[in-house]
C-alpha cells in the first residue's frame, strides 16, 4: 500500500503552494524505469517522516501543466518544497538517493 498521496494539476496549488511546512513531490511516469527505482525510496521516506513532511507523487503524463510550469525536463525529478516554494531539486536516480533526500529534509526541517 502506498503512503505517498497522488497530486494532480488541479489540486497542486492547494496541496503544495498553499502548504505551510515541507512537502516532497516525486514527478514520475509509468514507462520510466528509474522512476520505479525511486518509488520505494519515496514510500520509505513517507513512512519514516510521517507527519513532519507531506509526500506526494505526480504522474507527468496525466498532469503535464505543473511539471511544465516548474521547468521539469527530465524524470524522475523529486522536488522538496518549503512553505510552497521549491527549495531542493533532485533529477535522476542514484544509489545514495535516500540518504541524500533524508539529509536535505532534515536540514530544511532544522532551518
């Protein structure tokens, strides 16, 4: 079962831009192999961070407007938002990704 909620073009403003605190959005597509590698990492972070961080996923094929407005040119892309503004962006997959994302989130939570 998925811990990360889906977000779409129509509710992105409410879910992310108006959100106070930290939110992580995983921009992905069903055909993207590296996206499938990141999915469990995003799920683990969602489970570990619980209520401290809102974790969402957006299918870019079903929701093209938001990724276009954010300048997303490649997937997977994970963006960390703080108080509705993009604070950190990670593009692509790498083995150290979970630790990297967790460190960025912890730093933003502390600031």
